[in-house]
């Protein structure tokens, strides 16, 4: 029993000394920060607005340079519908091409704004992504949709450019063949 008590005392004392060391190093770090603040010129301190307590300090961060797109991605960008696109339930989005960076798009709607770039797909659908925000824009022949991959939900659905509306109306009048058509003569081969 004494042996267990002595082991517990050793563990507790080592934990206390580790936490004391951390507290001391944090105190040195804050003291160093205070001495740096004192060494700044007074003109800089007067020009900057004092931050409120518990308010994060916002600093200007330069945007990383955007990578140039591959020829395949640029060809996808040429087929993206731009302009005001009405969606279901009275929603709408505004898709604009960036004139300064070819192939990039700005997508804006109620409560969101994304910087989109084309991504190649195996299906032929046009896909734009904002990797940082987790937003995905899918453009099919008859409609488009905006999805939030981080939260797993659709932000806008049934968005349609006038060209897509024409395709959707044509699909209603002349429906495409079913993927699995049992009335096909090829399926009634005798065995």
C-alpha cells in the first residue's frame, strides 16, 4: 500500500511541476509581447483603433496567388452559364466570370459568396468548386445546383439559365430513352 501511495505522490508531483513550467513559460511569452508593444512608436499606437476585450484582432492577409488553369479546365470554363440564374423556391444566384483571372468565377446568392474554379469530371457534367469553403456548383444540361459539402446540404437547386430552360422543356416534349428499357427487341432474344 505504501508503494502505491508513493507512486501516486510521484505522479502528482511531476504533473504539478509540468503545469508550473507551462505557466511560467506562458508568463514569459506575455511579458515579451508587452515589451514589444512598449517599443512601438507612439504614432502607430494612436493611429490604430483599440481592440475591444474578447474581440478577435482582424489582420489583412494577402490572398494566395491563384494557380493557372490547365487547358482542359479552361475548356470547361467556356461552357459555364453566367448571369442571373433563378432557382426553385424564389431563390437565385448570380454567376460572373472573373475578367482578371480566366476560368475563375464568382458565385453569389443570399447569404453566400464563393470563388469557383472548374474541376474535370468523368461524367461530362460541369463542376465548379470553392475548395476552401467546400462549395460545389454542378451544371447539367437542364439545371444547375449549388451544394455545401462541409454541411452536406443543397444551398440552391433547380437553377436554370435560359439555355437550360430550353433543354428542360425539350426533355419534357421528347423524353430521352430510359437507361434500362425492357421493351427493347434486343432483350427478347430466345435462349
